């Protein structure tokens, strides 16, 4: 009796700890996240078909064939059983085949670039249905959301109407990041100079959180945004509030917003420069800075893509190595002029003593060539 009371009190702290847990991956509010949740459950169930019987049989065999059980069959010469071999190999093989088929089909059906064909299970998407556009820019360390159709933008708050398909376009300002809204869809990379896509839909109103799923420095742990699912009427009212109370997001404001900052509260902009996402994607927000598309187009006109053209810059493949958001790309040390490289103390100067040569064949200086005299090489004209 006393032991049962101890166990009961010991379970109280564990219950308090678990009370604060929210398994958002297992409680999605969007159809894509629901399908991903189901894939996790299917894969787990298939693996448990092997794990659970093995765990049970381990205990059964240990008990049945214990040393004190004189009734158990003792067969020290046993070495093979065709029936056991068939069970041991066929069951895992069938599980792998089923798991592979499910994974292959789900990989194509849940491709983030693939447009949606349904709102939820049993609710196909109409052929003439329009997708809402949302442009995402990963900044240090905050998320910028641009609504081009509504002409507004927000920071660290993403509001979406329920049962409306959404097409996300994603890029990053400085480093590779990962957009992760577990109740909406899976993780999608946001990379500088690249436009990643995600198609998703929310099916339930409510609030949850989105995160950065890729470590990016000091403010990574607080780089999160509020995800709000609203009814169409509530979403329209939210858009009007943002338009009425927000400022204007243009190039100069974007450049200041891009500077690293941590724990940024939600911000709202009632108007947005129309081509701002295009300029952020092509690394040309700063006035006068050429866009990547212009640079690559000029490079192609000079012969880019022609492997036989050896002119400087002519062989650069389009899309390689995006430029920084501000300024020019740094010049590598090997490409700098000698007077620009600087100098430092020579800590590896050879010793003054000469190599002993034949007088001491085993000496280390005979092999590392550190005692060879310095020679001046003249270029042949």
C-alpha cells in the first residue's frame, strides 16, 4: 500500500512536466501537415510490427528456456529451420517494400512545389480556384511576410484565411534558413538568391507558432513567428487593420530592417514597394546595385555558358554564387594585388644551419629541405 502511494506521488512531477507539452506535429491544422502526420504514424506502425513482437518474444524465450525449466526442449545441435528463416526474412522484406512504396508516393504527393489538388480529405480543390500569394524573406533574426495582392507586409506574424490555398515564395537576405510551421507544412529551405516554393492550406482557425529550423547564429532561438488561422471575414478585417495602422515598407526601410536584431515583436506595414521581393531575391535592394538577373543576362551576352570561351567572366554559369545584399563580393586573397595583401612575421623561416648531407644521412634536414639556400628564379622571356 505504501509503495503504491510512493509511485502515485512520484508520477505527479512527471504529469506536471508533460502538461506543458504540445505535440504540434501530431495536432496539425493544415492538410499538408495532416498528410505528413499520417505518414509518420504509418511508418511508425510498420516498424512496430517488427519491434513489438521481438520485444515480447525476447521475454517469452528468456522465461521459457530458463535454466530452472526442466520441461523446455534442450537441443544443442539445432542449427537451421526453414520455417524460421522464411519468417525472419520475409516479414522485414514485406515491411520495407510497403514502407518504400508509401514513402515514394508521399514524396511526390507532398512535393512543396506541387500545387494543391484538395483543401482537405474528401474536399477537392476547384479547377478555377485561385491561390493566395505570400512572399517570405528570412532576415537576421526575424521573418518578413509580404502580401502582394493585399499590398501589406508583416514581421513575425503570418495570418492566413482558412480553407484558402496559399502559394509561398521564399528567399533569404544573408544566409540559408529553414521555414518551419509544423501545424501548416514541413520544413522548407530559404536561401539567398533562390526562390523556394511551398503550397499549403490551413483548415482550422486558431493560433500556433512557426520557427527557424536551421541554426543561423545568436538570435536563432528567438527567430519565430505567430501563425494565425482566420476565417475569410476575419482575415479581411485583419488586412484593413494592417493597412490603417502600418507604415510603408520600401527599400530604405528594408535595408534598416535587414540589420541583425533579436526578439523582434510583430511589425505591420500598410503599404509595400511593389518589386521589393524581386529585389530581395536578386540581391539589389540598395539603390544603384545591379540585380543578379541583369548581371547574368549581361554575362550570357558576353558568352557565358560557352565552355570554349576563356574570357574573364565569360564562362560563369548563371545562378552561381549570389552577390551580397549590400556592396560587392569580397575579393579572394589570391586574386588581390601583392601590395594589397599585407604582410606578417615569417614564423617558418628556415634555420641558418645547412643540411648536413652525406656527413649525417639520417638528419631530418636532409628530408624536409628546410635548410636549402634561398635561390632567385628568373622568369624566362
